């Protein structure tokens, strides 16, 4: 409970009468506390002055000026999409230039083979491979060359025989007016029919019979022509068999492969001859394309350097801005903590200077006034009459009053008897009164007893013992009040010194001030419980 709060009204009638017109407790002004804790206040002020920033007042103006200058020099954030589009176009142009340059270099390599055999050009390498393949095919074909030559000679001899026999056959057929035996048989049949008709003259008939005889002889010679043709066909079949034996699939495949290799070698040779004719123009074109390719590469490099340089500058600016903002927040936070520490230090000194046991003494007096109406409490320094409180305008003398004084129901204990409860029908006797009358103790009195550390009275017989305990505690608190107040001040001084040391070492002082405040507020209650 805060000792500076106004006194809580007591539950008893006497407590309400005693404290109803009492002025609220006053705090001791700080100027009266100066002689008690001068070193604490001076050290606190010195610490505040040392920890305060030297240009706290001018900080907003300086920050605004710095923000204006930074805003003026703020770099522009580069457009990433525009950079990607420009980079793609530049790389595409560079690739096209490189392709042209590579094609021209390939033509030059074809026309002018590289003299260094260890590093041949692609065309040279391909030509060497083709020549090696052709030589390998020749070596494979050389193994069957002898057998092939003998077969070719045999084919040549047979072919000569076929040709000579065909010539002889043609010469013999040229002498015969008929082309085939069927023509001769047809002519013989015609002449026989004329002779058998009997219409011919004798001379014509003899001539016809002579022709028939000649034709029959000629018919026999046509059989020789068939035998000669059969021999010619046999020779041709033999030649075909020999040729079929010479047609090996592997040899045929090698021959076809050799033909392809030779054709490719001829093509390379033609390209070399064509390129060699324009070697000077190719070299000039190569130099031009090299310059163009270098320009494209330089443009790509410049584009990347500009973009990433601008991006780094923007990021550096953002980092610097965030750092300045963080420093400004830190400075503002430190200033707030400094002001909070100063306010809490003033409050701690105020609370430490209040008299100790103030709430305990007030509650003890309230209990004594309730338990012993004749008790008169002494007003402490904070409760003393300052001459400014309200005074009674007149006093009433009740000595001359006559008649019976009206009392409250609680004060008429002998005359007042509450109604008794009756028992149920059929049971013996009613509800009997308690043998000993109970003692009425309001909840607020029980709370005050618990606060000062005594047991509340359960009956009228317990009241004197409770009064003695309360008076003993009250005397102890009054005697120890000044010493306890000084101990509270010393404790606050030590806590403030420790707080200043922690602040100097970089420890946050907000929680320390709260600890000091709680320690000073709970000092009287804790030490009271230890001494009780």
C-alpha cells in the first residue's frame, strides 16, 4: 500500500470520528530532505549530466539537415527488367558476331592449314581421318587382290570365247536366206503342195523338187546353230557364276565406303582451292569481325558495370539510411531512458524520505480506538495540526439536558434481546440461546489485525490481550520510526549508486529503477515482519 495515499477510514465508529476531519498526510518537501541525502542528489545530477547527449536540443535540426542533404544525393534504383532486356539484346548481337567470326576463321583454316601438327584445324583433322580410313580400306582389299586377278583373267578368256562363237554363228547365219528352221519347213511345205497339185510344168516341177532337196539339207544345218547357241549360253552362265563369286558383301561395302571417302576428300580439296583464291579478303573480313566482336563484348561489360555499380550505390545508400535511422532511434531511446531514470530517482528519494511504519501506526491507532474507546492517539508530524484545519464553530454542553439518552441498538446490550427461533413440532424444547454471547468484530477490523500481525479477538475476554499486543507493536514502531526511515534512505542511496554504476557500464537502468522503487516501498513491511 502506498504510504502517500490518504488514510483509509476505519470501520469502527470511534475511528471514523477521530479521522473524519483529519487532513491528509503531507509529504516532506525535497528541500527538507537535502540535509539527509545531499550526496545522493548531487551524484544523481552529475550522472544525468554526464550521460546526457551534448547536443540533445539540436539533434532534430541536425537530423533534418542531414536528411535533406541525403535526399538530394539519393541514387536512383536501377530497373532490373530494362537491364535484362538490354543485356539479352547485347548478348544476342555478340553471339551473332562470334558465329560470323568462327565461320570466317574456319574458311581461313581450310585455305591455310595450320603448320603445327599438334594443333590441327577441324578441317585438317577431318581430312587426316578420311585419309586414314581410305588407307585402311586399301590394306583390307589388298589381301584378296591375287584371287580376284585370276578370276578376272578367267572371265576375260571365257568372254573372248563367247565373242568368237557369236561371230562364227553370225557369219554362218548370214549365208542362209532363212532366219530359222520354221521358215524352211514352211517353204518346203509350200513347194510340196505345188508339186502335188499337178498343175506345174515339167521343168518347174523338177526345179521345185530340187529346191525342196536343198531346203532339207539346209534344215539339217540349222540344228548346228542351236548347238552353237547352247554352248554360248553355257559360257555366259560360267562367267556369271565367276562374277557372283567375286561379289563379296564385305568387299562391296568397303568399296562403297571408299568411294564416299574419296568424294569427301575431293570436296575438301575443292573448298581449299576456292578459299585459297580469296585468302586476302577472308583475312580482312576476319579483322573486321574481330573488331566488331570486341565492341559487342565491351558494350556488354559496360552495361553490366553500370547496372551493378548503380545497384551497389543504391544498396549502400539504403544501408546508410537504415543505420542512421537506427542510430536516431537508439539516441531517442537512450534519451527517454535517461529522463525515466531521472524521474524515478526523484520518486525514489521522495518515497525513501517518508516516515517509516506510517500505515502500521495508522491502523494500530484505528484498532485501539475501536477496541478501547478511551484511547487517544498521538498525532505524528504528518498528522499534526497546522492551524489551517477546520475548527468547530460551537460546542454543545449536554450537562443540562434532561430525560433518557437514546442509544443505538448495538449499545443497548442488556435490554436488547433478538427473537429466538422455535423448534419443529413434535421435538422437545426450542432453540436455546448461546451460553456465552459472541463478540462482534467487523471485517475491516479483522483486516487491520491481520495487517499489524495480531489475532483478532474472538470474545470480550480476548480484547485486553489484543490491546496490549497492539500497544506493544505501536510503541516499537514509534521508537524505531526515525532509525527505520534513515535505513530506508541509506538503502535507497545504495540502490541509486548501484544504478549509476550499471548505467555507466551500459546496463539498462529501466528495470533497476523499478527494483529500487519496489525495494523502498516494501522495506518497512519486510523489516517489520522480521522484527515482529
